[in-house]
């Protein structure tokens, strides 16, 4: 079964609204989670690293005020896309890394469409 | 230069054929290497880890060449169900996984 659960799996929203995406590790504690974005026919691009109890670190070119990340517990990280625009439409995937077996587990992904 | 580069393909092969492709990485300090499989509109799923000595899992064989900084994946006796995009994943010391853009494989009947 899934070890990382992401919700919602798809969402359609109007321009200017905010969308929150949740990522939960189900059977292990994840002090670090990663958020990726994937545009059609492109690779997964790391957006930010979510650190439990501290501020997220963002990759170059990713606006921290637009993509708000909260990692309030060892099993939950949230990504909020604020004031969404059509160009934010993409496939967002979270990942949690379990160091003891060096495997990354992915959420099911969220397909965001901004109209 | 991208951290991880893959031949995007597509590799269009008949059932039963062998297909192989590589992935190069730029960070020589990278510690772990994986092949993930991603089906259309789905999340990536681990196919296999890549060990220094090379490893095999059924019809799939992965190799690591640290000197030349590349990993490879070979699929023998291709099945229709092998059609997917294969992502090369490299783990540098900070654990920020670096993904290749993926190699698309299409197996035809």
C-alpha cells in the first residue's frame, strides 16, 4: 500500500484563488519532504525542501511567497499555491525520503488546473 | 550542465526485444542511484536500486560506472507492460534527489 499519501489528486480552481495540497507519510516519520513540479513531457523539477519545524528551502527561481510550505509535524507537509494563475497548472508531487533504506516514496501527485 | 541527463528516446521496440539506455550524472559525490518507472499521469515508482557491482532483477539489469559517471538500464525480453517512462534518479549527499528527464520506452506487439 501507499506509504506517502497526497491529497487532492486533482483540482480545478479559478485564477487568483489559493490551493492547498497535503502530503502525508503513513508509516514513517519524515523530517524532510520534497515538493516537485512536472510539466508535460518534462522531468520532475524540485521546487523546495520541506523541513519539519523549520522554514522550507526553495530552489532557485521558485517564489517562496507564492508556494507556501508548512511542515508542522513529522508526517505532514502542505504546499499552498497562492493566487494561482494558469501558468501554475501542472502536476505537483511530494516525496518523503526514508534514509534507513535510501528509498524515496512519492505521493500520488496532484494535477492542478487553473482556469 | 544538468545534474542528470538521459536520452529521452522514444525507444520503440517489438515485444521480446532487448532495449538499453544510459543516464549520466555530474556530481561525482553522488551516493545512491535508482531507476524509477513512471506511467502516464502517475507518480514515479521505484523499479530498482543500482549497486556498484551491478544488479539484476528478472528481466532488468542495472549497471553503475562511477569512473564515467553513468548508470544504465537494460530490459530483456520486452513486454507490452514495460511501456513507460524510465527515470534515472541520483542522490547527492544532501539527499535532494536529482531526476533525469526520463527515457520513454514503447513496446509494440
